[in-house]
C-alpha cells in the first residue's frame, strides 16, 4: 500500500442502454488480459480525461462521449449524457481514478465495433444476466460495475432508467482498502449507508494492492 495517497486522475465512462426483448440491456466490453489496469474485466466504455477534452467538470461528458466512440464505435452526443454515478479508487492503490459514469440511450440500430486490442469482446445483456455471470464466475466485474448493474436491474426500460438518474453530480463513492489479520479487506458503502466488507478472496485482482 502507498504511504501517501496518489491523486486520482479524472476519468469518465458511459453505460449505453437499449430496450431489448427481455427488458433493459447494457453494453459491456471485455478489456484485454494484457492491460495493466483491470485486464480481463468486463467494463462500460470509458477512460481517462485527456487534455483535449477541456477543463474542470465540463471535460467529463466530452471525455465520456469520446471514449464510447473510440472503444465501441458508437456516437453519443456529450450533451445527451445523463450523470449516473461517481466512484473514486481506494487511496491505498497506486493507480487511482475519479470516474464519473453517465447513462446514454443507444442510437437506433447501434452495434459495437471494437478494435480487438484494448477491447477484445463485447455484448449486450440485461443487468440480471451479467450479475448472474459474475456470480457463476463467467465474467469478472469491478465493484462499481456490480453496484451499477444492481441499481439498473429494477428498471424495465431505458426511459425508466434515465428518469431515475440524479439531476446533479452525486457524491463520490470512495471504497476503503484496509487489512484484517494480514489480509486486504475492501469496505464499500452499501445502499443503506452502512459499510459492506469484502475479504481478500472476494476482491477482484484488479482492485487489490500490489502483492496481495
């Protein structure tokens, strides 16, 4: 673990949604296993805010729209993105991000066009299907992704999900990575405000400190 927390870099991601035959569907991509950060994870399209995206909070939606276009080939106007969630990487990790997640309706007929390098696979699926795959070990999902899928699962349609988005920037969720008897323990605020604790075997490798 680091003695002095690394200042998190700004990042943005987009949960692209559409109405499917079984209800609300989300688009996820699988990162290459060669990636230094979250290799092999199934994620929503996103990445770091770049200098050309602008300054301050206004850069987040610009970066989000750019990342969706670059990673999955889908064009979503930045002004149509809805703020959905915000997470900051635990202070104990050496690679940290302050990530704003947006919700966006997929353009009619839009399909993912991945580069096969950074993103090696993609799929549309209901939140429940992805959560089940994660539980069965068929998909690796980060905790923010899990929580966001849980939040989206009750919504039957895109309109319902968009209507439930907060009207302003939400407070960031900041998981705390600590130790118990020498093993890492990740504590994340739950929906009721209390902390949910995860021991080493329950923490995906990409969210553990080096050497854990």
